[in-house]
C-alpha cells in the first residue's frame, strides 16, 4: 500500500493544518490522475466544512423549527389516539431486528420517513405508559409543561457538574428543591436555611447509593476500612429491591443485608420491635449497625413503615436513617397525606420520585439531606481540571459532589416548568383525583362478592383478588380435609394469575401483580395523567368479564386455562 501526502491545499485553507495520509490500493495506478481526483474531493470537502456556508448543519434553526413542529404534532396525535393502542405490547422478542435494517444508513434520511418508521415499527413494541388504561406498577406520568421542559433541557444541553459550568442549572435546582421541600413541609434541617439541602438524582437507586456511601464512609473513617465487612443494613421484606442492589454496589457483605419479615398484624410495615431485636443480635455477634431504609408507600402494596418509632430505635445505635418515599412522597404535598411522613424529622435523608406522580417524566428523584457535607466528603474528587474560583470560595454548590456521575442534566428545568405551569393547588388536585379514582375502584371490587380488597388503601393503589370461595372445589366443604390450607392458597393464587394474564392479553388494560405474605394479588395503580372515571369503570368491567369466564369453567378446565 502506498501513502500519498496531500499538502498542496494546506496553504489555501488555514484550517487544514495537518497532512492527511491516503492509502492507495496499488502503485500501478496512475498517480497523477489519483492526485487530481483527491485534490478535487478534498477541495469539495474543505468548502463544505470550513467555508462560510456549511453543507450539512445538524443544528440549522430553520430545520429545527420545521422538524420540531413535526415531532410535536406527531406526539399530539399520539396522545389523541393513545387509547386505540393495546396498552401492553403484543410483540415477540426480536421483532424489531426483522423490521429495521441491520446497519446504519450511509446517507441522510428525512424526518418524515423516520417518524413513519416510529409509527410503523416502534409503536407495536411500546407498552403505552401514558395510556389512561395503564394501571400497572407505579406510573411515570408526564405533562405538557414537563415535556417542554425536557425540550429546553436538551436544547441548552448544559453539563452542570459545577456552578461555573452553568450557574443557572445549579441555582435553579437549589431553588426548586427548596420550593418542593416547603410544599412537603419538610423540617428545617433538610432545607438550605437549616444547613441541609436538596439535589435531583436520576432515581431512587442513586439516592440510596449516595446516602449509603456517605453513611459507610462516616463510620469507616472512625473504625478503619477493614471494618467494612462488619457493616449491617436494615430494611423490611417489603423494601424496594433497589436497596439490596445499592448495598451490593457500596460493598456491604450480602450476609449483612437484613430484610426483616413483616406481617398482616402491622399492615406489612416494619415493626420497631423486630428492628431493635435484629440490631441487638447483630451487635452481640460483633457486627456494626449502619443504615436503616424506611419506606413510605412500599412497591408491592403501598404499606407505610412507622417512621418515628423506627427512627428512635435506629438513633440509639447512631445509624444513618433514610426515608424512601419514591411513590407516595408526592402525595404528601396534600395536608391530609402529610401525616404519612411524620417522624421524618428524625431521619438523615429523604427522597421521592417526582417522575412517578408529580407530572414530571423520568428521570427526577428528589433527595434531601441534613448534612450535605457527608455526601461531599464521600463523593467529591476535586481534579485539577475542574478547579475554579467559585468552587474555591465555598460560596456555591457543585452538584457533581452530591451524586455518582460527573456530568448532569439540567433536570430542574422540567420540574420548574411543572411547578409554575400548574401551581401547588392544581398538583394537589391531581393527586387527590387519583386517590378518589382508586377509592371508586375499591368500591366496585367490594360490591362484587366474588372479589375482595386484600390490603388497606393508603394512596392510589388497590390490591385485590378473586376470593378463595370463587375457586372451584373450595366451597364444597371438602377442600380443607382433602388438601389442606397450602393447597387452597396455591389454587387461589393460580386462578388469580390466570385472571391477570387474560386481562393483559386483551390489550384493553394493563395491570401487574405481587405476592405479599404468600397471597397473590392483582395491583390496580391509578396514576396516568389522562385517566378518568370512565377508564376505571371500563377496567373493572374487563376484570369481571374475564373472571366470569374463568369461574364458569369446570375445575378441570380452570387448571388448563
């Protein structure tokens, strides 16, 4: 292979500073011809990239305006027609590779064609989380204000890792977190004027990892790093799995992760007595209690841990106490729900996900800490290339030191737009309406003797199931004698699982399930932005239709359904 150095264009274009090496296939080709061809190609390329006019401008204002209108119109039509789509995607694994090319296009393609492919090929693979017929998990709802806030965030595209990198990104985040803290009536020590502070993390996992890291380091500075194998963390069997993942990441020995059993007698909240007993057993074994994760609104059944008594137990042992209110925290802006976080004043940190119930899309986890320095001491790296006068003055916040990653999105914009566009009263009405719709569904369930609501409703989640008496063979008086309670429970669980499968396969609504205390239940979580009474009533009719179909079958057919 020969190498030809092109230098004759360097004087014509000052921006072309370095020689370019072009590999030729063979020395037998006519070099003069090749050189002329290369000169023409390079001249054309240079005119495109260094001339006054750029041939390809990825950020042309006119095209941005035109294509932006197209995408906004596309999304508006999507929301107008969202009820027409099956809520749960019906595709098979690997479907998309059969529809789209196996390699990227060599030339540009128009936005019209791309959006058409979104409609034809992406839509079938979407589970429509914004559908008013989506009642699974806990929703991640959104709003016009939040979507436009995301557009502004992407448009500015700042990486606000420290104050000087974009002062507005830092200061707006501090302001918005202060607003939210006041809306929640958080105790003074969590807010800036009480020496605390708030930060927007990506999700609850990040919030727990950051606070658990701070708690770990606070102890290890005193006892030495070798003590890490003795550190123990505590939650309940209802605590979200993100806590277990965070403990692994932070280096907690898996044998020292305590998921304490809950029972119906405590409404599946963590018992303070169980916590203290577990802590004392660990201390007697030479272990070190480190961290308690208490939950307000558990993932399975929206249970609430009793914060004040739990905090008082953990405080005896100088543990870090984190309150995870990922789902239910947003409801506490309503005075009637604020009681659920009573006792948070005794905690070290508190978080909730605005992207679950506060009309703000992923990702937006709001975390407050009483001692921001605990985060900074564990997460700051202070490299030379980020040093600046503002940071050295200690008068500003560098949020990179409050989180895992260095770069960070301008998340505060979307939250700011939501709070301003709706106001506190409308946000409260939004949450109250969802809780009202959940109560409506609860009433519909209780009116049908075939069903029962399994757990008390605290917020907007209803856990229900077909009653044991609805299972063929349960009401003939012989089930207990012939098979026992375990068989009965398994049969009831099986039938309810079949019911959920049939409901979701219909495409008309989407629900999820959980198992608590060995009982399989269907979860009906109200949280979609567009949901109304008619959607709740329709969902219940779908449940009844499929339940009646299952229950009308002979026992042998129920097993094979």
